[in-house]
């Protein structure tokens, strides 16, 4: 397989069908795709921007990008990359979004972030008319952690129950909490806790199948059951420092596929690339980088997100990636057309 791919790499790059570059670690090639838009930079200096999420508005053109500044707060951007709102809520590290959360007599959309200032979960309600975020009543939920780090949400289809998975920096400890609204305020309880072994951050949950995908940064990408009663049983999706990933394995995002199992995208931080896996059999579909065009490349990406529904100018949706080394000063987030990524991966596999 490697020999076949290497021949394909030489042919494609020599013929300029897609832009390619060799990764310093994996032997497999990667295709290059340009970013379409970049957001305004976060205010935090140095290593500050970390994790994006996308909230889809009833009018898709009014959708919002959420981006964490782990030095100071949470940004809300328009699809054009302009800052729509900034919340100085504390050192927000990771953020995720869900829809249709029951808050008393209201049904709201919700964003939850790992809050390293208050050692807590930070909960925000999203105004469906304006896209503005506000701190939910009782929206600072303390954690039994030293330093909360990674975070992703799970909304169970059978009863709409909302759960947060949050990891602790350095220890690899993972906690699953159930979140609900009662007596006018947010509530939480821990329903599962265990350790993966070493530092772990990026994660994503397939709500439909109840499957948790989580990256132990220098070891592997693991697959767990998201049900809190399922214990610590797991399987391995991919090794780090392999043909697909160079440490650290950072951001994790699901890419839904029509009529098929979703793909999983993982940030291969050590070689500035992204690996795409088929969750049906854990096979590697391909690798890509964000490079070329009028916008600078992404490098050493932390958080990523996939929104696989049509948006204005993006027929299949967008891929969001944090950029560690922003050429114009300050870290930010890049938007890339999912259709462009799919086309490049497909062409490279033929």
C-alpha cells in the first residue's frame, strides 16, 4: 500500500493536479488545500487561541464561530471572520455546542467550555435571533480538578440528556458529567471518572451512536462508549507517531457522511497536518494540510471542528482549525471549504 501511495504522490505532484508535500514523520503524502477565511486574532499573546466550534443559526448566514482564548475568554465570530462578541469569562480552553437544551420553560441552544480560571465548566446560552452568547444562570459549575483542559459534549437522543466530557491537564484523567437545568440554574453531577494514562485533550462524540473519540496526545486515538454505565472499556482507532499521526494528536472532530459511518479528523500537530479516518473500519482515508492561496497556512493546530451542513459559500460545510503561528500577529482560526478537502482527498486516492 505504501509503495502504491508513494507512486501516486509523485505523479500527482509532478502533474500539479493537487498541491502536496511530504510529511517529516509519516510516509504517506498529504494534499494541500487553501483556507477560505481567517478570523480576527484573539487578544491573548503567545499560545492563546485553542479550540473552535460552530453554532448554526436558523438563518445559516447568521451562524457563528466560537473560539477560545485560553488566556482570557471566548470569542464569537461571523462567518466572515469578524468579531461579533467577546466574553471576558476567564481562561476558556475547549468549547462545544448543542441544540434544544431544556432550561425550565425554555428550550435553548447551549455552549459549554472548560474554564481554567474558575476550575469549572462555563455554560452559555445562545440567542437564536442574534447569535449572542450570555452566561447561563448558575453557569459556572465547579470541577474536582486541578486544571480542566479538553472538553466535548454528548446529547443522548433517547431522552435529550446532556453530558460533558472534560479532561485534566497532564494527568489524563477524564470526567463525565450530566448537565441539567433546575430551579432557575444549571446543575451538574459526575457520572463517570477514570484516567487514560497521559495527557489527553481533543475529543468528539457521535450522538447518534453514543461513541466517544478521544486523543491521548502521544499515545493513540481511543474509542469509548459514551454511556456513563459503560466503564473504561475501549478500542484503539490509531496510534500516534505512525503513518497517520505525529505527536501531539490534538483536535478531534467528526465529519458526518450521508448514508455511511462518519469520518474522524484528527490534528497531527507535530507535522502541521490533519488525518482523516473512516470510523466504519478505522482505515486512513488520507491526510491534508491547510496551505496555499491568499491566507497563510495553519501550523501546530490545537482544536478543530467540522460542520458538515451547507453554509453560504460552502456547499458541504466548513472545516475550522486553530492556527498557532499567525503571520499577521496573534493566533486565530481558519475556515476551509469541506467540498475542497473532499475533492483533494478523493483525487489523491484515485
